[in-house]
């Protein structure tokens, strides 16, 4: 069976932090500029590493 990385929409991740790109960057351990680049270039999904970080942070926050 082939393993597939999680698919998390950039828009959903942003909604979870009230649309704050800096807050999402802090959550993922990256700069807000990186998050802004995803938004301005129209990236649909978080990169795989950040998707795992996002899931881990959401799990720890619950």
C-alpha cells in the first residue's frame, strides 16, 4: 500500500488562525513571508512537512 502525505488546504489552515499569516507561520516554525508566498502564488495545499507540523500542533492544542 502506498503511503500518502496529508492534504491540508492553505485556506483551511489560515482559517484556523483567523486568517493571520504570521500566526500560522509561528505555529509551523516558519516565517510569515513563506506563508504569504503560498497565498500570493495560489498554492492549494500546505507542503508535506508543514502539513505534519500543522496536524501535530492542532493535536497538541486539543
